[in-house]
């Protein structure tokens, strides 16, 4: 048996530019999107008899996560340049899941190994109430979105390459 712990911290940000005129002249508008996600996975592996160097296993992980997405529009209304438009949006998210995995570790030295695994997972995502606030011509509008939930079940055939050390 082996314990599994993993921490995932993912952040991304994009900034797109939009111009008043087709030749990229005139006024400039921007759209900035940011996403942050933190997940922790706790689980166990059951290793089976293999060879001296190869150790096959199956395992399971409980996954917990939280994150936030935000967007900011400045002089861009979603379809094109708009000199008097600004907006912001925020949406916090949390998730819980279960992953079943199968893989193998290859020991290339006494306690060091390379490994590969595939998995099958379930996750439930809860989107908290979000907020969208826009200003056009000095008039501000705020819209609150309803909380929502979604779930998914499927394979995670993103091959997981591992390198590790056995204590």
C-alpha cells in the first residue's frame, strides 16, 4: 500500500485587444480573463506483485478544489469597441471528486521510479452566485447569477507521468 497526496495550483490570464477601426487605429478596448484553481487530492494505491523493477497498482483519490474566474472589459462590450463601456464579472467555484487510477512504476534505481497511470473520474462542481457589473454612459447595472451545480464522469486519459522516491 502507498499513500497519495497531490496539490494542483493553476492560474491563467489572457488579455485581448479590440480597436475602434479595422486597421487597429483609433480607440483601444481590452478584455482580461483570469482563472485560478487550487486542488488537493488524497488517496491510496494498492501495489501488486510485479517484477524486481516493475510495480503495477490500482488506487483511488478524493479530490477537493476551489477557484475563481473573473473578467474585465474596458471599452469593449463583447462585440466590438465601445468608448463608454466597462464591465467586471466574478464567479467563485468549488469542486469535489473521486478518481480511480491504474498504473505502473518502473524502478530505475533502488528507490527512484518513473511511472505512468490512467484514470476514471467523477466530479461535482458548484458555481457560487456570480456578479456581473457594467457601466455605460455613466449608468451602472449589476446582475447576480444564480448558483449552479454540474457533474461529470469520464476517463482522464491525460497520461500522468510520475517520478518519485520510495521512503
